[in-house]
């Protein structure tokens, strides 16, 4: 009888813990990334000006609003020399990335070889050149040199901390 009560209590407690973990896990989901087509009039002026400057004489054929990593971006698409070009900017007009279709002869040989090795010899490969903007900042904190790499929306990509500066070690 006592053993049956212990099993029943353990089952109830285990069920409650499992339920609690499931609720907790659902609340910790990564931010949802979204993309929707928008009209030119819906693009903030700074973002629109930046996209038009990037497109130059080419007509922007499509606009989108994207939410990534909890930040809002705007994308413009146009025809470039090799095919489609997409540019992504912040609401303030800061360039985040450019993707452009390129022909295989514009891809470095080592890059082509690695892709062909991964995809398989008979795979049809479509190439895009992706240019990503990042900012690197150097500073000292607590007597040590630091380096921080950030995206235009302020996300940390990399952080390095150096040993105490050589000048300080040499007594200079």
C-alpha cells in the first residue's frame, strides 16, 4: 500500500515536472523570422533612399520587410549584370548585406572545388555572391585589449580579449 502511494506520488510529480519543462521550452523559442512583400510607399525614407542609391540606374522591382533577430530590415531587388541582386538595409538605411547572382567563372576556384565536393559531382550549383557588412571596434577594458565585431543592427558576431598589452608588459 505504501509502495503504491509512493509510485502514485512519483508519477504525479514526474508529470508536473515534464509539463513544466514543456511550457518553459516553448517560452524559450527563438524569435520568429518573418518576411512580407511591401509596396515602395511602405519603406521608410532612409531605407528607400539607401536601396535606390545601391540600385543606381536599375529599377527596383520588388520590396520586402523582414524581421530577423528581432530587428526590422528592408530589402530591395533589381536586375544586375549577372542576374538578380538583393540588398538588405536597416530602417535607418544602413547597409546589412548584398546578394547577387554570379556566373561560375566569377567564383574563386577553391570555393567552387569545396562546393562541388560537398554537393557531389553531378549537382547543379547556382551561385550568389554575398557581401555582409560588419563593424570591428578595438578598445581597452580592465587593462586588456579588446576586439568586438558587430552587425549594423548591433548583434555581436565575435569578441576577443587579448592578454595584457605588450607595451605594458615591457614596462613602456
